[in-house]
């Protein structure tokens, strides 16, 4: 154990050196971008290509924000995938859907996105390597046609190529574990940001000609979620459980910074909730949730009865119905035939084996996931009235046989797809809750992404993009799905273009894509693995500020008994190696945990 103790001390020293090497102080920036989510990355790449000196600041140690953990669904209009599937779409049709479904959507941003999504989102992503899309097979509620596209590899497959392209520009610097605490304002103009390093607590002022805020929404801040509770929802009952389903750092920091600089904030009550929140087994506090559903299930309330249209997610009508129940929760009921259709959103869950292991076979979820060989036993396990649940399921099966859902109109004789009967054991019941997911309001910006004050005037040098702005209010109070990532990409690029047009720098050519020599067949000596695993256990035993991702990653490494050689060129996961300093090398390991995409 003395050897392990020495290794532990060495490991901590190496981690400190590593942080210094990776987060070296960059030169003075012309454009500072706060947030390395999808909007921030797109702004960074656009600005770097245009020759600006760019610094990206993020409180995490990894790229992508919540987008990298998403389903990778992007709403785009008039694409080759639509044409190949004989889908007729146009900006006019899309704008009509935005305005009708959202009810008070920002027409300017809706029209701007609909006109530009093909050229400025689809074509732009195609050029940097996002080339494989699946057109979602159903028309999602609120849309006139199929226009939701899912990237291969989900969120990771969408965001990784953007970040990888960013790494090719020497005029673009990333500063990780760096929290922006406030904007620097002099003579009414934004001139930079105040920062603090999350690991060593050192403060620093970073001056810049322009600041672009891309900090995301606030749906992981339950206090703000409740404070800005949507007026179009039933009021919160005492004890109503709301799960948090956005990125861990989606806490509303950008709202606070922009507000203190005089920015106008609008539509903060416009929030997108899902009715499909499953308690996240990775969250020890039980506050966070996963967006999970089985489109072949039926939903029953605590009385054992169906209470709403329970096909594919339709938050606009499902969430109010759920919140109106005596208890704002329900059980999704399905059988063995439909079990493979259970879906969990996000790159982490793009593998049915992972879903089986981490959801259905996970003892941490036993309170919310029940399985039985009879409906009576299932009802007892879930605390539902057995006679009523049997009646509900029998009525459902009868409607399947007759070809029409006379209660909630999920299907009829004209439906292209009809859900199956629920009659093959084992039977499943999964308890689900309201899930706070996306902010549809926020900082007010014009069509150049310039931040406006309460009188509609531009705040000099300050821009905002993405979910911090509620993506320009494009959704109103009800999103069409895929309408956060697509507009977020566009807004990041628009903000950067406006800044670089004023700077007028010569364009910056990218560095060549480096050759990657890597063997996936490496293995680490057993005795070395034993030593380093023990060191890892000690290192992550007491969480430290600024090491959230490091601790989560290596907890998974230990739990899954991974060989360090899967990610590192050296047997030590803490050594100063090419993979540790080279972000591109580190990125190749993302798919090991998040799955579904193979990095070049």
C-alpha cells in the first residue's frame, strides 16, 4: 500500500501539471466565446476561419455541452433526405408550422431559419463531415411534414466533427475549467469577461473586442424552473416531482451576466417540458432525469387508467394532462414484444445492450421499473389497482383488434403503423415524471445576434446565441423538435459573422488533418492495471471542483473494468502523454463510453 500511496501523490502532481499544460494562457483575444456547446463551437469555427483571434471559455473540461449528449435531431427544410423520401417541404410550410404550433413564435427568426437551414446548417455540416442523416420516420406532432433529421451517432456524431474542425485552427484557443463570473463593462460597452479557474480558483480578466455568450439555458436549475413556471401549464402542486433533463451546467449563468449588463430578458416562462422523465440512475441525488419512452406503450395514471394521447412524445398536450393528474406521474405499460422499442435519448444510450444493463437490469431503478409475468402481479408491484389495470389493457387490446383507438385517437384504419397488443409476458411498468428539458426564452437579440437592452437598443460588443436566447424565440411556447440544435448552429455562425465582418481579418487556412496511428489491440500489464486502478479509486473518492468529467469517466472505467490502453497510449491514465495534451487524441476515446460513432 505504500507504493500505491506514492503513486497517488505522483498522480495528483501530474494532474496539476496536466491542467497547466492544457490550459496555458492564450494571447489576447479579439473574440471571446463563453460556452463550448454547439452554438459556441459553431461561432468559434466561423470566427476562426475568418481570421479572428478567438478564445473559447467553458466551465467544463470537455466540449459539446448538452448537445453532445442529445439525440442529435435537427430540424431542416427542403433537404436531399426529404426529397429522397418524397417529402415536399418549403420555408413557407415550415414557417406556418412554427407560428401555428408555437402560437407566439418570433416570426423574424422563424423565417430566417426556415430560409437558411438548408444552406447554412445542412450544407455547412456536410462540408465538415456530418454526412449521414436519417429522416425521422414519423411526422412529429406540430409538423406538416417529416423534417426532423437524426445524425449518425446521435449528439456525439453531430458535435464531434465541429469540434475536430475547430482544433485545426491555430488562432482558436480553448480554456477549460474556466467559469465566466461577469461581463466587463466600461463606458457602456462590453470589453471582456471576468473569470475564475474551477480547479485552482485563480481569477483573471480576459479582454476582447467582442463577447459572444453561448452558455445554454437554465433547465438544470430547479429554482429558476419553478420561478419561471410556464403560465400555460397547470400550477405546481405541493410535492410535484420535476426531474432536470438539461446539461449539468445549464444553470442560467448567462442570463445573470447579460441581465446585469442591461440586457432585456423575455419569455422566461416559455420552457419545454417532456412527460417522459425517467430517474437517471447515474445521479445519486435522484434529481436528474432521462428522456425515455416506448412508443408502443400505453400510459396509465395512479388510478390505472389512460389519461392522454400516449403515442410518440407530444409535450404540448401531454405535459398539461400529466400535471393535471392527482399525482403528476404515470406508468408506461408494455410487454415483451415491445420491450426492444424502449428508447432513451442521448449519445450514451445508442446501444440496446447499454439500455438493458443500465436501465432494465439496474437495481438502482427497481423503485421505478417493474416486471411481472401477469398483469395482476405487475399491478401489485407498481401499486396500481389490479382490476382497473386489467380492464384498461383488455380495452386497449380490443381496440387494437378493431383497428381504432376511440379514446385518444392514436390509430385508426388509415394509420400506417398500428401498435401491438399487450399480451406477451413478461409485462413491464415504468414510472415516469415531468422532465424540464429546454429553455424557449432568454436574452433578447436581433437577427444579427446582437444583445438588446430593455429599450431595444444594441449593447455594444455583446452577442448571444443558442439556448441562452431561447434560440431567438423561434419556438414560441411549443417546440417542433430538432429546433434547438439547428437554430443554435445557425445563430452561432451568425454572431461570429457579424463580429468578423467588423474586424475584417484575412481568412485563416486550417492546419492539415494529422495522421493518426493508433492500435486498438493494446493491452496493459495486469500488475500495472491493478496499481493504477487503485490510484484512480483514491483520486475520485473525494470529488473536487473542476474534475466532474474526469471523475465520471474514470468511475465508468472502474465499473466496467476497462483497460487503460483503450484510451491512453501509456498505461497510466494520468501520465503526461500525447493523448492527454492532444485534444484530438482524447476525443477518439469519447465513443468508448458514449457509443454509436467511430472517430477518425
